[in-house]
């Protein structure tokens, strides 16, 4: 069995939407790493930047990087754990979009309509994560 390998990705962003890197910066990418190594590095990088809300790092399986399509998925959930879509409703899926920025524009428009409803939630996900959401929704 092949062990999944991970990258730690991030850097300093222009704002807290974490969609666009700060001017003059480049995305940092570390890996491939084992899950334990990736989590350890992520904790270390996050601890170093804890006082800067514009810096964000995340761990992503290398297979996820290969899935380029982006989607906005979510809807009205049964409760605020956001694991199960409300009874009688289906997972809403918008996309695919070629890049995360395009999906972010759609996400902002959709979430603006439901900002006052605590049971609505939408996420920007890649194709792999979308398949996971479909299984649990």
C-alpha cells in the first residue's frame, strides 16, 4: 500500500479571505512529507506566525493538488455540526470552476444571501473533497 504524501502550503495573504497572496510574496510549499511530518511542520510554521493574521498555512494531500476543478458546496444543514444536510434537502453544488478565485466570487455571492441563517454553510472545495462531502451529506 502506498502511503499518502502531503504538502504544507501557504504564506502571507493580502487579506483574511486567504484568496490572494500579499503583493511581492510567493506561495510557500514544503513536501512531499508523511502526514506526521506535515502536521509537525504546519504547527511550527503556524506558531511562528501566530501574531500575524494574514499568514496561513495548510496541509494538503498531494493527490488533492492534482484535482484542479473547484466547487462551492453546502446548503442548509440539520444542525451546527455541519455534517448532515437538513432532512428533505440535497447538497447544493456550484461549479466546476477553473481556479479557487473564481469559486470565491460565487461563494461570496451565495453566502451573502444566507449570512443571517446559522444552519447554512458553504465551502470552497476541490473535486476530491466534494466527493467526500457527497458521501456524508
